[in-house]
C-alpha cells in the first residue's frame, strides 16, 4: 500500500469515527430544500412575492380581443408581477435566444375573428430554458387567461358576432334601437353566468427556446430541483473545508514535522489531503443527490454527466482549500477566513438567492465562484444540455488550484 493511500485511508477512518459533522452537512441541505420548497410550493397557503417576470408579447392580431388581453396587464397586480415588452416575432425570438426575457406570449393572427366565429385558436408561450420557475408562472397565467377568454367567447357568442359585423360601420349607421336587444341579452347572461364552460375554444401551446441544432426537452417543473443544487454546493464547501484545514491542525501539534522525518514527502502529503477531501465530497454529494431523488423526486436526467460535474466540483473545492491553506499562517487564520469565503461564494454564486434574482453586477462576480458553475451545470443537465463550460471551468480551476497548492504548501510544511 502506498504512503498516499495510507494517509487517505486514515483520514476517512478518522471521519467515520466522528461522523456527526459530516452527517449534519448531509442532512441540512435536504432540510433547507424541503422548507424553502414548501414555502414556494404553489399549493401552499403562504403567499410569497415573486420577482418581476420579464414577458415579451407579440401581437399578430391587433384587434379587439388582443387589446382586451393586453389591457389585463395594465391592472396593478399584474403590473407588479410582469414587465411586459411589446415586440415583433423576429425581435422576440432573438431576445429569447439571448435569455433577455423569461417568456414570450404570442397572440396569433385572426385571434379576435376566431373567437367571434367560435373557432379554436391558441396562445403560444415560448419559455426561456435558462430559467426554471418564472417561465412556468407565465405559462400558468396564459393558461388561466385562455380559460377566461374561452368561457367569455362562448357565453357572448351572439354579441361578438354583432360587434364583428358593426365594428367597421360608421356611427351614423348604428342605432341604439338596433343594439338594445343585444345589450339586454348580454346583461342577462352576465347575471346568469355561474359555471365553467367546455370545451375550450382557446388553448395555450407551450415551447422552450433552444439554440440552433438543439432540441428542447419537455419536463414538468420541480421546485426542489431548482433549490437543491445551490444548497448542495454550499454545504459541500463546508464539508470539504475541514478536511483540508486538518493540514494546519497537524502542523500546529507537530504531527506534520514527525511525518516529514519518515520517507513521506510534502508533495505526497498534500496530494493525499486533496484526494481525501475529494473522496469525502464525492461520497457526501452522491448520497445527498440520491436522497434528493427519493425524497423530492428530483430527476437528474443524465447520471454520468452529473457524476462528472460532481467530480469536477469536488476537485475544485478540495484544491481551492488546499491552496488557501498554503497561504494561511496557522489554524486560527484558516478557521477565521474559511467560513466568510464560503458565505461570499454562496451569496454571489446563487446558493442563497436564485441566479435570476441577483443584480447584474453580482451575477458577473458570481462567475468566479464554484457555486455558480455547479448550479448552472446542474440546470443545463436537467434541461437536456451538455454543461461544457461548467465542466471545463471547474476542472481547469481545480487543476490550477491543486498545482499552486502542490508547489507552495510542501515548502510551508517543511519549514514547520
């Protein structure tokens, strides 16, 4: 058995003899995901304000029914919920591909005429694949509007036909006497309207924007899959950090100096510490993901890709803390700086707040955090895409951190 393997085995045994901290860091992200998920669950009694939903609207009808639909967004409650931008089809599709909006609502041509003639028609909702929660809210709102407009079109079918026939006539050609019977009929229908009508004349068709050559993957929204990756990577950092801080503890109590009298080299010791931190992170992360599947029904879509992403993230975490310990003078300094670093990573990287809700400046800073790339990679995999950028950034960063740690830390350990 090699000396490196022996150190790794001893590290894991030491963790198994006192597993409480590791178990807590495994359970806490599951508990926090469950609590946050239940708070934001659409079926929950609690009402939580959502961030404004950026909605593009393409009006291909420009007639009476379309104007009524657009007028609904002028209501105060909907103004607070939606940031509506009118656009044309080509511009809207370009903005969606760039991720500049959560969803795009397309009102079809002849929308008003089809409702008046009792012909089926459909609103189209195009969703942004880089967001999980807000496009679903826009889709549900459009479906609700479809139900309401469909019911109104069926109840007031006669009145709509009259409106269609006289809308192009001059005011002089329409008399009050001609309109009175229809107004009275409409009044009676409004009074009698009590039930939901079917079948629906107006429905909603939903799609997700994709880049050229890629096919969208249709899937139901699971809010826990939206929350859990952020919680997981934050507590993964808290799990791996103590393993690498053990370097400072051993250095303080003289254990490192005694080990260096043996044939063990400083490079072997650092390599073993990074590997044991990586192995511990892999075990905790995979157990947590399995629990997330069993408890919350999270579909990780591609387990080989998720395994590769977890491996890259654990390498980056372990190598980062190894590199930091190369510059910390003692265990007190390591303990004082580690937690703030993790919290800053979590705040800017999307663990504490969804990436979409962070200001643009914070999102830019977040690109320098492990959290950001892990969360982005998980979302891309769940959306059926290949997280090339996330895998590349995490792997290259991990190798760079490891190289710095292996170059600097052995000299620090040798110096005592």
